[in-house]
C-alpha cells in the first residue's frame, strides 16, 4: 500500500483495490499475466491500472479509429441551429449527411474531428466541443456501457467495467486509472491519434463521459478538482466560469479527471437489482478491414451505401488493396455491402413499430420490392414472413404451460 493511504472498506463488501510495491493499483492475476504475455503497446506513463488489455472475449482496438454517431450529433445540431449548411459539411468530410436514429452506428473518428473543427471555424463559433459536451448525459452512452455501470455495486467496479467497455464508445479509446496522492486520475487516450491537431474536440467528450459515470456514485452536482487535456488547449474564461472550482491543465500525457480515492468505495445510487452479467455478451471489435467496414457501413445505408472508392478511403487503402483484402476473406465489396444491408434490416424488423417500407429505405434498398427479393434470397423468407416468425416464436416463449408437471405423462 502506498505511504499515506489508509485502508478503506468497500461499502458493498467488495475488496478495496490492492497496490503493488511500486504504487500501482494491482490488476487481477489473469490480467497481469496477459500484460506480461503481450507487452508491446501496453505501457502508458508509469502507472497502469484497469484497461481492456486485449484479453480474450473483450473488446479490442481497430486500426482505423471509429466513434459512435452519438458523439457527432451535438456538433451537427449546434452547426444547424446557427444556420450552417450541415449536410453539405458532413458530406465534405465523408460522413453521413443524416445522423438521425444512428446513435449506435459508427463513423471514422478523424473525419468527425475535422468536421467539428470546420463547423467551429467556418461559423466563427467558440468552444464548440465544450458546447457539444454540455448536451451529452449519462443516457447518451451506449446500452452496453450504461447497463454495466448501473449494475456495478461501487464506483471501483464501475470504473473497471468502463475501462473494459470504452472501445464500444470509440473503438480506439483506452482508459486506465493512476493513483495520485489522495486521489485517482481517470485517464483516457485515443490510441493512434498522436500529433493530430484539435483533438480537444474529442477529449472534451472523453472527460465528460467519465464525469457522468462518476456522478452516478458521487451525485449529480459533483465536479472534479482537475480536468486535464492531452491536447495543448486551455478553455476560454467563459468556459472556465462554468467550472469555478476546477483547475484546467493542457499538454498532458493523457486526458484525465481527478477523483478522491475514497470515492472508489461509494455505492451505486441507482435503484436497480444487481446481477452477474455474462462475459460472453461483450462485443468483439477486431482490427481487420472487414470488421471495420461492418461497423461503419450501416451509418451510410440510408444514402445508398458508400461506393467501393469511398469505402477504400474510409479504411485508408487503395481500391485494389481493399479488393485484395476482401478477396482473402472470401468476399467482394458488393457482397459485403449486401450482408451489412441484410443484417441492418433484420435488426430493424425486430421492432414491430418499424414499417417495412421504412426498413427498406433505411437499409439502403431502392424500393420495397427490391428489399423483399433480396431478403428472401438470403433468408428464404420475405420481410413480412420473417417478422411473423419472430412474433410466433415470442408467443411460444411467453405462452404459459397448459399442464402442470404433475399432469404430464
């Protein structure tokens, strides 16, 4: 244990964090072994705590940084509200021109940053990232993240889950904890973006996202003593006036906010039944081109889907190189696009409130007839028949047994 640290009892009965001889909060044994087996790219500063670590069954980073459309939406809304040509500006940077109902779809991160920067500069806005961050709340995090935070008994457990699930928000986002005196730094970094300008656009959202998680345990009015940015950026005085008790730091090795050490044992304020969530539910993010395209293409389907030239640009390849990589996976680009359209349509059909014609257009089909033919070719059913089978299966699951166990032969 670090000198000056007092032992505290987790109010839920969970063990407090263990410190190694060099001052690190000790990760679980399996996680420490995994780090020893794969050192490359794992060292961050001198203190590393809980991260997703690339362990089996956990989310891993992609080569092309992707972000959820949810985090692009507030920038687009601000730009539209002052009369800016938002659709044209989104298209200029290769982003979907409509972001409605795409909160959980993904787009390339760096074009999103360039869009936010251009929106600020062209319209003479100031501090657009801060304004966008103000529009976000805990409820804007992904379902996967929110569920695990709400089921965490203490802040410490919530932060462990946050570190594992961070790539669901931004695929190259890495989070960890560093003890610092009587406090803990909750650090974040977008791997592979070093040296790229104006990353405060993303780092504001990274810090706010962590802040909202801490507030689930510390209370809605809590504010950190320090908010730090990896970018060489200092908020203007108007922004700082919103945080009168907070000190801002720039040019750090990572973005971070500071939390008192004793907060780690705080119980969850959410009135929710605790449960053990299966590890198998974690979403795998693989770093191959096919996986990256499967994450990004759904964002563009309602506009017809990207051409192969546009898709190649998204993943930083020439058209010929993309075709070669797809061929090695046994795919063509048109076949991959058809598969993504079908999967998107299946998801939308599960919601009975979605009209079939809307599902067709949202999935990139030219018309309902084209949709029906394509869907039947892949599944053997029309979209309507598929939905009926889903409904029948649900009825069977929910139907009470007509016989008791004693009556059965």
